[in-house]
């Protein structure tokens, strides 16, 4: 077995960024694993997506045209992916860690006898074998997983953990007739989530987040002004969103958003539960501000300030001349 197979994920005819991240990850592993990097595109009409996945280290794009794949249907995808794995015998199969993979990846891994790990944010090849890194015990530890006795491995990759590939490539394109498997569910309609108002937590490089320490809803407005004055996006912990003080689109954490591209994260009045840490623990520069010197947030922060977030916010406004 050799090579890497990537399952492309798309919505309404648009390739999702997570697929480009998977291609980026594959590019770093290609030399060590050997063999080609192949992207599998399943759609009613795959042709418009070919150019979008023709990037980076991709050597081949396999297209499978299925009228019943106009929208994602897990049974169709499972049948097609298993057929391609049986035919090509890749050493590594990659797909985004997403709602789609939840309904697909375990069945494929079990059916094909593959090693399997989810929500992976690090992949290496050691002595010719794949080693995956993911979190365990509610993000309290990082775990390295190997797959003894498995000739192939399937991994779902955490969004934002790998740099997306965008450099153009010229892969070969092969059409495959994978007619097995029938759809067992029917797509009725798209229902879009509430408008975020332009809030982009995953794409923001600088986030200032507030938690319970803000004290009262009346104090939230000043932090919107402070974040804007600092050039940051205002985020929050779950209690702030649950109280309705800020919209859900601003929540950082396991039940909110991942600060995927953030390089500076200021946590003000946030205790640092494991659920919140899930969304920001990976950020290179974390500044924690909290009254409690024992707050969990200090264990992952590069810089810590023990103090009242309202007083520190006022000083920041003075220093920056924010009215």
C-alpha cells in the first residue's frame, strides 16, 4: 500500500477550505510515505470542482459522477470511497473532521480494516508508519497514536490545524464508474444558520475574548469598542453567549468556533474550561487576564495578568486613546 487518498468535501458546488488543508497535510507526508497524492471528487457533476482541487502535491484527481450525490449522502459516499480504497490501496486516507465525516469515516475504516483516528491535528511518518496526534481527556493531554498491524490508515483532520494548499498543480484526471451503493436518505432543503453579521472567529488573526468576569451585560459594549480600537475581533466564552449578551457567532470553544487562524488571543475574565480551551489552546500567543491566580487559563497562557479585567480594559483604552 502506498500513496495518499483525500476525499473532497464541498457544499452547493463550492469546495470547502478543509479539503485544501488536507491537501496541505498530504504534501508534507508525500515524500515519507511514497506514492501519489490523489483527490476523490464525488458529485452529480464533478467537473467544476476539478480545478479547485488541482493544487499543491496532488498527482491525480478521480471523479465519480453520481446523480444521487447532488448533495452529500453518506451511503453513496461510503460505497464509492470503499470501492476506490479497495482498488487503489492507499497507505493513508484523509478527510476533514466535519459533520460529514461523522457519518462516513467510522463505517469506512471498519469496513476496510483501516487504522482510524479522528480530530487529528498532527501527522508524521516514523519508520515508514503513520503516527497521528490528537487530544485526549477533554484536551488535557496530547496523544500520539500509531496503528500496528494496519497497512492503511484513515484520519479525519481538525479544521485550521494544517496550512491550506493553494499553489496550482496539473494532475491527471480520471473518471471512475463506482455505481455501487444506493442513497438511503433524501435531501429536502438548505437552512442557513443565522447571519453572523460579518463576524469571523475562525479567520481572525487577533481575538479579544471576554468571559464571566465582565460581570454585567451593560459592560459588554465597552469591550466591543475596545476590540474595534485594538483591531481585534471580539469573542466570548459560552456563558456570555448563553446569556444572550453576545451572539453565538462570537463564542470560542467546543460548542462554538475554533480560532483557527488566530496568532494573538487575549482572554479577559475567562476561567479557561477545557471546552473553551478546545477553541484556542493552540494559539501561539495567549494573554490571560483574570482576578483568580489559580484560573486554568493561566496554565496555557504565554503571558498572565492577575487583575480586574474592567480596570485593565480602562487602562488599555487610555494607552490607545480609545474614547
